[in-house]
C-alpha cells in the first residue's frame, strides 16, 4: 500500500517571503513619494506659511473673527425701504457634492436684490486683521495641460475619478503580484499572511483626519481616504485567504481540531474574526445610518487585531512559551 500523500506546505522557497514583502512595501512608499513630488506646487505653498504648520492639528477656541459690520450688512432692503432679514436657507446637494444655498418658502414679492453694501466685506480696522483665503495653486496636471487634468478628474462614478481608478488599479496589480508570484494561496498560505500584515500600516496611516501623509503632500485626508478603504479591503481578503488556506490543509490531513488548540492559531483565528467584523460594520448602509457604531467597532476591532497579530507572531517565534 503506497503511503498517503503529505499535504504539508511544499511550496518552493526560492523567494524569501519576508524580504520580498518588505520590498513590496518599499515599492509602495516609492510610489507615494512620486505622488508627493507631483503635489509639491500645492504643498510648498502651504508649508512655506509658518501659520499652517500646526493648523488643523489642535482644537482652538475663541471669539468669532467675523466683523460686526459684516453681520449688519447681511440684512437686505425690501421694496418698501425697510430693513429685512435674509430668507431662511437650506442646503442642496448637487452631483459634484458641492453645497449651494437656496431660499426656502420666500414669496416672490419679498425677494429683493441685495445692495452693493451688503455684498462687500468691509476692511479690517485698527488691529483687526482680515484672514483671506490661502494662495490658490493649480495641480501639476493643470500646469502640464488642461486636457490631462480633465481626463484624470473625469467622474467614473459619483465622487470617484478616473485618476483614482488608475491609482487603485496599480495598487491591486502590486498586491496580486506579491500574493501570486511563484505561489499558490492554497499551498502556500503564509504568503498572504505576510501581505496582509504588511498593509496594516498603510490602512492605519491613512485612517485619521490628521495624518502625516496628508500633511506631507498638502492634500486633505478626504482626498486619500479611498486608499485607506482599499487597503482595508486588501487586508480583509488576504487575511481570509490566509486562514482558508490553513483550514483547507488541516481538513485534508484531519488535524483541524488539534491545530485550533495551538495558541498561535487561536490568536490567528481571533485576528480573522476581528477583521471580518470590522468589514461588516464598515459597509455603507451601517456607516451612514449608525456612524457611532461604525466608529466604536473600528476602534475596538483594530485594537483586537493588533493585539492578536502581536500574540500570533510571538507564539510563532516562541511556541513553547
């Protein structure tokens, strides 16, 4: 009787997986550095203003800087010559997600054109300083050619441009290359585990509203948040492929119950459950209707994930501990 085939991990080790995945992260950092260089015209204008270095990093309180004359001039003159307050307004969203102000329930006879005095913002007097808008600098795409800017800003879907699509396609190709080159996820599950762990810093670095990546390139966090969401999806997919690869191998060898009693695999299962719960609670219908739940699950699951990954690595290196 021929011996039963062994289903142990027999993937060829021509690639040093930790070093290979480390080089993939270096490539991603290089690509981000290229993006930072391309945003330098706008970033330098911001960084050359000393008052902008810490702007947005701290919460400040104080009196309103609006001039009292401006609030007085906000009133309009009716046709009868009497001073009236402006009509109530409401926000109206457009396809480009900009906000415009439209009058609500204002009778046609009461609508009078605003006077020139009401439209002009008075100059600051004495020691008061009028804080104007920051210097406007176009993107490099506009400087190169307006057609290039139009192509990259073309809306593939609401709030999602063709330029963002190209960035995510490049990101996806790099991740697929890291997971599949000379590897089979069902035979070599450790590869996808390394890829998943390598993308955690990317997702965490772009998670907050004040992060050093946005500060460095002078672009608001909302302009980079789509990369954070995509990195999170990459982590979810690679973690689950990593777990399914191990479960598949243990099922074939009939050692599933014994393996799940080993501490390192227990913590690996905890990390997988935390990632899956995090993914479920970040779906758009939950995020839009129950943002507090979304935020709390984010904080708790990320803390559990980091703890579980740390203990998984610890028991992998020191299995007898």
